[in-house]
């Protein structure tokens, strides 16, 4: 009798999303760094809530989004809220990874298992539980792939993918490593018309204006400090 039981497709979708979103979020929350970290973590815990400046390259997108997040009435300290920020970003990245797998035609079970395997890999789990820039970087990388797949299916304009790439460049420039593959994907899918490409240009370039935050926010002593060198 059990082999005749069929779960409705809608409930299969709900269960799958619950596994890849709610499951990791609960685990990340339970294993979250409870307070102030050290090194870059301590820096980001301070920089975003105070609208300060992080080390090179400045990470303006992360800083501004982190500031907005830190204003939410969550937890007992800004440091803890920034740790939670990483967890939420990581879970959103998992959602886009799962969506990409399904868009590529993978079976639901295979996609769930592979997404959860990535979710609980040591490196990603670590970055999801303390304030760092890598959860947002992963989200932008996975979102770019998902947007390109949606574009291929005709569900999303190409400029949306260009915007995500531009936001990635305003955050962590390792997304440039994905740019050649993204361009090849577009060309192999179909050659976009010139009007479509022209709409992509401002979407790609405008996020770069976020870097204006750095000179506008920098104090004179901070600018001069970056040119100091220690004696050898």
C-alpha cells in the first residue's frame, strides 16, 4: 500500500523548499557566533552598524545593506545581528542554488540533497554563522546563474542578470571569474539584439556608483593612513 501513496506535487515543492531554506536557517541560527568575533569578523561587526569603512576594497554594498539590517530590532547587540545577517544571506544563496538545479532539469531529490550537502559543507557553514562578506558573495554568484537560466527560459530580461553582475562587482570582485562563462552562456543561447544589450549597460555600470561611498565617508586621517608603510 505504501508504494501507492503519492504526495501531491504542490506539497513536494513546499517540503523541498522547507528542507533547503528552513532547515539550514535553523541550524545556522543554533550555531551562530554569539557575540563579537576577531579579525575581519570584528571589523565588519563594527563597520556596517556605524557606516564606517572596511579594508580594501571597502565592500560598499555589504556595508550599506549591513547598516540597514543592523537597524532591525533583532537580538541584543549589533554584532549578533551582523552574524545573523550572514545566515540569512547564506540561506538566500541556497534558495537560488536549489532553483538553478531545478531549472537545469535535475530531479527534486537530487537537487535537495546536493543543496544541503553544500549548505553543511564546513567552509560554507562557517561563513554562514559569523559576520563576513562571503555569504553575500555566494548569493550574488548563485543569483547570477539563476537569472541567466530564467533569461534563457524567457522569464527574465537580460538586464536583470547584468544588474546582479554589477552588484557583484560592487561587493566582491571575484565575480569577474564568472563573467567569461556568463558571456559564453549568453552567446551560445542566442545573440541579444542591440537594444537589449544597451539596456544591460546601465544595469551593469550603475552599481559601481556605490564605490563613491568610500571617498565620501572617508576621513582625512583614514585616507592618509592607507598610504603609510611600516619600516622593514
